[in-house]
């Protein structure tokens, strides 16, 4: 599996080098006055896997723009942020964001990209900070969570499920974050942009063992195909609005009016699809509602009162 991942990475590097560019620009709809803005990010070919933008990040950023689920003041944590596309975009939408990575080189790149977009984020009323996070160290997770006022509303993950040895540590981090928010009275959730790379069975088994619920939100490949036919793809509960495909934020002029189209949901079965060609899918992960309600029922009335929602929830 690592060999396949490395081959895909090297192919991506060759394409970047051939294009002669390392600055990624994506047109987005910002919150400051509603005007269109740009998010600008440096990619660094030849460093690490996280130093370039993968398709999963572009998918998740498209969904965040199309769905309107991030509201001003939301507390957003991005795990395995890479160059920071999704988290920085959330900041430009007015969220207070912490971007996390493990390796020093990637953290340095994150700092540069956060600084490059700082003015746009501030204009929207958001903020963006960068922190080191080793998923195998629960104390580091607590330290990152302490950077927020008390809890997180939303966790963003894109293309982070690709190593067998990191599936369980990642799920433990998600569990730790979600329970801390639950104890603060906030039903936080995770948006995971996912592609099957041979380790999905271990990841979803770990989710089940942790008691976390998982449901599919949007099938990205189907959205791209559907957009060509003038229909908006995504379950009605996804928040996708008629008039925008939510499929490719780098081509907003291609957005077309259409109707909601329900798509098949379910956990993908393990497959042998390679890194580049497997289907890209979006999942929502959260604590079961029963667990949240049980915790609230055991709390005092004052503690049980939920904070004002700053992330649009899907029912």
C-alpha cells in the first residue's frame, strides 16, 4: 500500500514540476461582504505527502462552500491538515480554526499558508492557528483542545485514512474530541473526506468499537457526473442548495441549477482501487444521539444547557 501511495505522490510531484507552479489559488465565496475571494496556498513538491493538495481536500472544501454548514464563530479543528486548504477556507468563512500536523516541515508550511491568508480570515471575523499533534499522544490532543474556549464544534479530516497503524490512533483522537464537546453540551461532529486505500476495514472497525456513528453525506464522483447533466447531487440532508453543484469549487462558473438527488449511502467495502482512481466519498462521524442525551440527563440543568449552535447541523 505504501508503494502505491508513493507512486501516486511522485506522479503528482512530476505534474506540479511540469506545470512550473507551486502556488494554489482557489476562488471561494467569502463572508466579508459576500464578495468572491481567493484562498492562496503554497504547495511544496518533494517534501512530504502532506505538502501538496490531494483530491480529498478539494472535495471537502467544495462541500464546505456549497453546504453553508460553517457559520461565523464556529470552532473548527483540522486533523492532518497538510497545506491547510479546508481549515483556512473555514477561517475565511468566519470560523476560529486550529490546523494540526505532526511533521516539522508540514507545520512550517501550514504557518506560511495561514499567514498568507490572515487578512482574509480576519476580515471575515475568523482566526487561524497552527499546532503540532501526534495522534498517538492523548496529552497533545488535550493541549490542542485547550486552544479553544472549551470545546470544538466541527472536526475536518481529508485523506487521512491510508495507514493501517494510524487507524486506531485517529479514531481515539476523534473519540476524545467528540466526548469533550459532549461534556460541554455541544453535539460536535466530524466531516471525513475518504478514499478506500486498503485500510478502510480497520478504520471502520475501530469506529464501531469506539461506539461512533458514521453516515455518508455526499458521493463526490457521482456529484461530478451529475453536475454535467445539470443536477445537484447529494442527499437532501447534506445541505447542498439548488443552483450549485458543490463538486468543484475551482470552477464555480460551472454551477448549474437542478434538483436534489439522493445517492447510495453506506460504508465502502475494501477494494484494490489505486490511490488516484478510487471513489472519493464524504462521511459524517459523531457520537450516537443516545450517548449525548444520556450525558445531558446526568448533568445539572445549568451544565446541560447546550451552547448556541454555530455549525449547521444536519438532521
